C-alpha cells in the first residue's frame, strides 16, 4: 500500500487464500452482480466484463492510493474466485477501515466468512497498523451479525437509515474491534491454528509444525498456544515441543542465556 505490493494472505481456510484481483477474474464480479443473495445486501452493479475489468483496475488504484485493500478469495493451487473480502474507507492517518465481503454460492455454508474476517483483521492490525476496524450490515442481515460476533467484533449500536439497498434504506448494525481488545491473542491463535491444521493433520510432525509456524511469523508464546491447540496437550508439553524443534534454536538459546544471567545475578542476556 503506497509503494508496497499487495500481498497474498494465506492459506486462510479449506485450501483457499486471499490474493489480489486480476483482470482474468472479471467473470466472478459479473457473476456476483447477478447473484440475488449478493445483490440483496450489496450495491454491486457490474453490467458486463468490460465494467468488471474496470472495477478490478480501480481496486489496484485504491491500493496504491492507500484508500482500499480488496482481495479475491480463491484456491491456493489456482482456480476460480469464490469470493471477495477486504477493507474500504481505509484511513491510514486516522487508523480505521471498514471490512467488506461476499461469497459466491459454491463457497457458502462452509464456514469461510469468519476465518476470512479474522485473517484480514490480523493483517489490518499487524501489518497496516490500524487502530479501529468496523463491520457494518443491515439489521436484517442476521448471518453477518453472527459472523461479526464469532470474529470478535463488538456490537456498538444501530445507525438509522444508514445503508442503501435495492429495496431502499436500511438501519445498520455497527460492530467494531479496537487494537488491544481481548480479540488480539485469542483470535490470532485460533486463526493460525486453523490455517496450520491441514499440514499438521497430514504430517503429525511437531518439528514440521514449528517450521510452518516460524515461516508464517508465529513465534514465542503464541506459537506455544497454537501448538497446544493442535496437539491437544498441556501447556508444558506444548512448550517442550516448541523448544526442542530445530528451527527454534534461537529462541531456545535466548532462554538459556536469560536464565544463566538470572542465576548469575545479572539483569538479562
């Protein structure tokens, strides 16, 4: 954003990742604009492929301008787009943004919305450095209300007549999460554990699990908590699995130096 390439975020869940939109994805936008369920809750007007390609180009422009960050939800191994998710109304100076998402019919009923929202929330806090994130929806859109609650967004109130749909204006529920909320660690651990689960279940190798966690930026206490979640073990056992992994040598050595310094009466390594 503003000079940086838009990253690929994944895997998110069930073999899917969030990647930048491409001109070749235009057909998915046309399909979404023609889907009754998406039209019911989103003002998405895309007349044809040319209009869809223009919309994709504008997504790139908004990323470069630092005002929007929108991804396509698609298989990690390649394939057709099954959804859209990202941030509108990005205010880098003010530290806020509003999340948007929709899923095409073949992606619904699979529990994808919550991990997508959680992954984007982690990115907005950890990578973009935002402070307050909003999730808004029509008061009639009960599934989105459930997604917000499961993803850790607190209901803050109702904004009257705030949202326009095909059938007129709707009252809107406002949910939000703020940096430092309880959301932080618990939801990060749950989201990382879900992303790591397929690889863990395929190998059942604690050392490979630690390497995956390290490669995905999960370290220290949070890596231990993810390990406990996946292995179904005690915190002490998860800690041992963490420290004996070859890839965790630096953390293990740091702990050893720290304890040696304490034993010697020093203040730290």
